[in-house]
C-alpha cells in the first residue's frame, strides 16, 4: 500500500513530498522529504505505508535540470541536498518552491508527473 511517484517526462526529474504528521515538532504537524531521482518512465516508492490513512491531502514538487517544474501555489522551503524535516525546519542554503496539492484516493496510489 505505498505512495509512488511516476515520471512520464522524457528527462530525469527530482521530486519531494510533504505530508501530515501530527507533532512532527512542537510547532509543526507536517513532514517534508526529498529528493528522489526518477528516470524517464520510472516509478518509485516514496512512502511505504498507506498514504490514504495518513491523510488524503499531500503535497509534491518536482523539477528537471532543464527548468521544467511541476508546481502550483503552496510555498515551502527546501534544501538542495536530500532531506527529511518537519515543515518548519529550514537553513540558509534553502530555496523556496511552490508545491502542488494532490488527493490520495486509494491505499496504493501513484502521483504522475507528465
């Protein structure tokens, strides 16, 4: 029952997610993690549990090295290196991204990047 990210793009992408996690820290109920390197047409597991049971609302962001981004309007601060942080964590090397909100509709769910 995992959450997968699938790259339908013709280039390699890098992706992250943010999910609900009660008491992630004393001032945050959200957890963010990245970066997964995903080859064209590849599908990878980014969360091994039942994503629908965690919360149906999740957030993600992805980009390729040529400037294409999969984004929307939900602002977050992320580092350039791999991370697993509560949403209120940041450091001076972070950049601001705009995440996409998506709804997980099944215990085994794939988020597609087209």
